[in-house]
């Protein structure tokens, strides 16, 4: 049995991957800021146990107690990410900087550290599937927080990869999808995001991929379906 920890499962790509994985025989732990059942109860399916926990109130160290001791591999799918704040530096609010840093950078670092400790204790392999973005490698005006935090977490995972040969790290850029994040980008003003019209064009020309199609493709390539 494989153990899979996936973040950002309430919507978009994360929800699509979560839905597909919940039909497998893997043990799944889903983490999101929003509770899919609004009360943070354990979600159970026929073949596996899936837990949905609130990032805002969750003591992430408890993940170590949730993970089973009988597993052949521990897989961390780092999917959660937020595009906000969109805007030029000097105009964005301080609290939004803190939130973006927590979700995109600090939280996945903490989770990876906990999971690595568990994998070392059990003597099993660990795999990190980082849902990345082109913005992790290229600066975009108005996306200073998104670009920098996604770039930072990519480097953190690359360091883990260099530290231990038993760990596999895959960075995956899923491309543009029809998600709430894309809606936020289109809703931004030209002053906030000068490249806004390009993303409006993606939608108008029906160039956005369906999250469920991208999710199936990623999980199939990773051998999880």
C-alpha cells in the first residue's frame, strides 16, 4: 500500500486528483484550508482512509501520527497554492504577503520535513510530486509573491533531492487550467497585472484545460492510477 499526502483538495486540480485517488487502495491524507465536509471529520471510502484537516487550525506535527506504519512508499503531492496577492510591490497588503508565504512556501516545507522523518523511521522510499508553474522560473510583473514562493519551494525540494538518493522529486507544470485561480487572474486590473489580457484570451479562445483531465494525466504518469 502507498501512502499519499495531498494538499489543496477542496477545489481545482487538487480536488480532481483527490477524487481519483480516493477510488484507489492507497491511504490518503488530504489537507486544505477549507474543509470539504465543513466539519473536519474523517472522510472514509471503501478501500482507504482519507482525512481532511484544516491548515489554519492544524498542528502539522500531527501528520506523523496519522500516517500508517505499514506502507511501501510515502508520496507527498504538493498541490496547494495561491496566486494572491496580485499587484506591484508597494501596493500589496502585509497580511497577504504572510498568507502567500505560508501556503506556497512554509507549509509545504514543514509537511515535507515531517514526512521525511517518518520515511526515515520506517525505512521506506519517499516521493515528492510538486505541482509547480512556469512562474517558478520566470518573473511576472504583479506576481512577485507567487513567483518567489513557488521558486523557493522548488529549490527546497531540489535540496532534498540532493540530500538523499532514496527520495524522488518530480516538478510538474500542469499548464493553464480552467480553475478559480484563472478567474482571479482575469479579474485583476491591468495596473495590478499587465499581462492580464493574455489570460483573458486563454478563456475566450477555449484554451484552458479541464482540471480533471490534467489530474488523470499526472496520476497516470506517476503510476498512481
